[in-house]
C-alpha cells in the first residue's frame, strides 16, 4: 500500500524558482552539472582516494554487472549473488557489502538507493550497462556526500546529451544461456534546446537449471531514459541551463535465496531445488530529475538538482520449506524432496516481500572562486520511506514437482509498516592553496528524523492505530585533507574525517554508526604512467550490522539493527597503470591491489547470522585479506583485445579468528575475462567477450545454510553502429 506518491509542491516550487533568474552574457563551456570530477576538479588533484572509470575504460569489457566493473578500483569489495549483478553487494574499506547499504550510491549526483536514510539496502541499483562514466571516492574525498561517509561514494553518470547536432548508436549482443542485450540512443545539441533518448534492454535464461521443471532461472530488464535541456544564448549575461531527466525501468527475474547443500553443490553446482520454482522478483522504477545551472559571475556558479524516485518491488520467494526456515533445515528439506526421499508432498511457504519506496529532495551547491580559496557551500533537503505490505502464500509441492496453492495470504499479515526519514544536510568545503600545499577542509551537518509506524501482523489493513517510534539524530562531520607537491610528478597526500551512518528505524535507543578514518599515501604521474599507493585506517566507535534476508537472517530478526561496538579496519590500496608502445602496437597495463585487516575490539552476541557470538579479536566476515586485478591489452590499428585476471583471497562467512573452518569459508579464486573488438569501419564494430574463460566453478556466498555458485564461462558476440 503506497501512502505517498507525489513530490511535495514545495520542492517543485523551489526547483522552479531556482531556474528563473534572468538570462544573460558570457558563455560557459563544458559545464558538468552531474559529475564529481571536472576540468576544474580533475581526479588526479583530489586529496584522497578517487578514481574515474571513463567511457573508454567501460567499453573494454562492456559489463552489465557493476560488480565486475568496480573491481578495477582498489579498496572496493563485492559479493556476487545472481551472477548478473541484478542486486549488487558493494562495500569499501571493510564496511561490508550487504546490499551496498554502507556505500552512498548516486546517479547523476543524486541519491539512487530506494530509501537511502530509512532503508539503505539497495534492492534497486541503476543499470550500469547504460552508464558513460563511473566515479568512486573513498575516505576524505567522500566527506561532502552523505548520508554514509565512512565507506565511500559511487556516482554513475547516465547518457549525456551529445555535443553534435545529431548523433547516436545501436548495439546488439547475443550470448550463452540466452543472454541478449539491445542498447540504442540518439540525440543532439541545438542552439537553445538539446535532447537525447535512450533504450536499454537485457535478458538471459539463467545458468541454473531448476530441478524437475521446465522453468528457467533467467531475467528481463528494461531501461528507458530521456533528457531535454534548455540553455540561454551564448551571449547572455547570466548563462543558464535547465535540464529535465525522465527515466523508467522494470525487471522480472526468477531469483532465489535458496542455495545448495555442500553435497549437491559438489555433484551439480548449477542446479536449483524445485521448491524455488516460483521465486521471482518484479520491480518498477520511475524517476524525475530537474537540473539547473546558472553562472552568476566569473567567480560564482550555482547548481541545483530536484529529484523524485518511485520504486516498487515484490520479491516472491520461498521462506519456509517443510515448516522450517531456510537456515534451520529448510534447504535440506528441499534437497531431500528432490532426491525422492521422505514424504510424497512438501509444504512450501512463499512470502510476498511487497514493498514501495519513495525518495525525493532538492539540493543546491554554490561554487566560489576566491583565488587561493575554492569554496563550496551546499544544502540538501531529503525525504524517503519504505512501505512494507507483505503476506505469505502456502503451497504444496506434489510428487510430480508441481506447486499447488493451498492457502492464499492476506496482504499485511506478514509485515505492515512504514519506515520514513526526513533529513536536512549542510556542508561547506574549502580548498586552500598555499604554495605547494593544498589544504582541503570540510564540515558537514546532518539533522535527521527517522520514524516507524507499525500496524503489526493483522488482516485489518491499516484501520488500526499503529505503534509509533521516532529517532532524532544530528551530527557534525569534520574532514581535513592535505596534499603536498613534492615535484611536478609526485604528490603526497593525507587526510582524516569523521564517518557516520544513521540508525535504522524501530529502535529509539539505537546509536549512530560513527568512526574516525585516516588515510595517507602518494600519487605519481608522468606521461602515461599513473601510480598511487594509499594506506587507510578506520577506527569505529560503533559499527552497525543490519539484518536482511540476503544475509541469511532468521525471519523474526529481519529488519533489526545490531551494534558491533569498536572495530578497527586497516589496509593498503595500490593502483598502477601505464601504456607501452612497440612499433604499431600499444600495450596498456592496469593493476589494482588491496590488502585489508579487520578486527572486532569487543565481545558481544547478536542475531545477525554473519556475526553471531563475537569474541574480541575476531575478523569481520566477507572481507578478503587480499584482492588483485591485472588487465593487459593490445591495441593495433582496428583491433583491440584485453585480458583481465581477477584474484580474490580466502574469506570468512562468519566472524571468527584463526584457521578458517571449511563450512565458514570461501576459498580463494582466480577468474579470467577476455574481450576483443574489431572496427569494420569508422561506424561499425564487432566484439567478443568471454567471462570466466577457464570455466572456474566457485562459491560466491554461504547464506541460509547453503552455498551459492558464481557464473560459469559465458561467451557473447556483439555488433555496434554509431552515427
């Protein structure tokens, strides 16, 4: 049940008023309204860990899975789930990856998670395959962006309006397991009106076979995007741009949380139990974004974004099998039934995890050029909510492995509540140049109200008075970073910031997640060589753990938040890139390496499956000690090829220390990907990509007492035409 479907009139009025100052005289070129990095703020000058994956980099492997893309950035950890990246799990500097809840996810400089304050678990994630640039900041570089400032920021840039009068592209890809992708856009720039229209569709039958059925484990996903921009004349006194962005996307995917027992994984890792045959995620996302820019003077510019995101999803998936929850024997019951053991029928409860999300707000940033001081003043007002209106349908799985509905659930009888948040954020940032020193000082203030209205599990809808809980949170977050230009090529950098994440709704005594984060290192750039090494240390006063079904939490604990107390995380990030020319050949090389150590500083018990009973000195789960990625390419006339080797070390699936226990570990793995492109002419190009070239079978996660498998070798052929 949706209780709020329209953006507040006050927010629309504010956006319109911001767009109304008079037109005017001096042309401003290369205005970037939605980027973090720009010509005036290049990534190499950022006083902390910052990386930009441009269009050329993204096109090398043309991934549709954001997690395969982000492994090129050191300090980023990913946890594969479905093999296609439909629900990414991304973490940074040891924060944990669960549903990317500890990372600030943005598209076009606007918060992209369905409810980033009230329910940060990102069950919606922007489709990375249509992005033209990805920006990643960690540590002090991310201090201006919230609400979560400990891990970092991922900002994805959608298709920008072409600079030509008319331009576009059509791409088609076909691959194994029924994979297909169609991507097309067209648009152009006019004197005062410009626009672009884009369509992105991809699908697959899936690489898992559901036992005893003819159902597939695949998906279909669609994205449609359009932008229209109005700008003043080049000779206007106050140059302005007003851009409208509309986006629609939907998804239908037959995904499940049910993995395999170790025995079944060993015999047939790409199978799925018949009890999961109806598991399905259906989503719909709508977005309106209005961007305005005005050049007030040679030294002052003002940019404003108003945004509205509406997201609906219903993950219809098995929650109990044979009367047992998945993590307490349900998976084993599903395995036995598929093997023909036990009773002739099996009871399966399927929960409709039906939820509506709303996220809306307005933000504005004033940039001031004061010679030695480059100042930014920002404000954002934001509202979001998650509306849970869930039920459970009961089925009987028969001897012929068909599912028969035995009892239909009533909406609201499993979960019937609204979590919401209102937040006002202010920040000021000063970049002060003193000779070869650059001092970056920032201050961010967040004032947050978090609420929960809970009608309980009942069949009366919302006629009853709900229980109400409310948290008021305000926090001041300082940051300080220094860079020193030792030579023209070598820059030293260091920084410290206060990290923060707000508590979840539902617990009026909940504590903030707070930390102090340090980093120091060096950046060396000469010609094509780019080298960077940064050491980081995060000292948590209190780390949050949020209980979700994706972690294998018990049904009664889902939605709860747990405090871990003091945690220390430290590590080193290394990034190295260069290009070597040998006659007509160019060989680009890129390396990313991360070393991480984690440690709980106190003992406690929690209902979070991956933590459980923790002893001081335990390591965090799902954080590998070592990660390395090496990409080597060759460029020759019309032909380019790249080989990517990705290594991930052993990691725990539950908190612990000492020797890793077999059923609580994920073994190290090395995965190789290959891509090749051949230009038929200036407009046409053929491509070949192979993910997991050597067809390694590997474990991605252990949840609900079961094991999930990674994507096998997948070959894809593509054709593109540009105009």
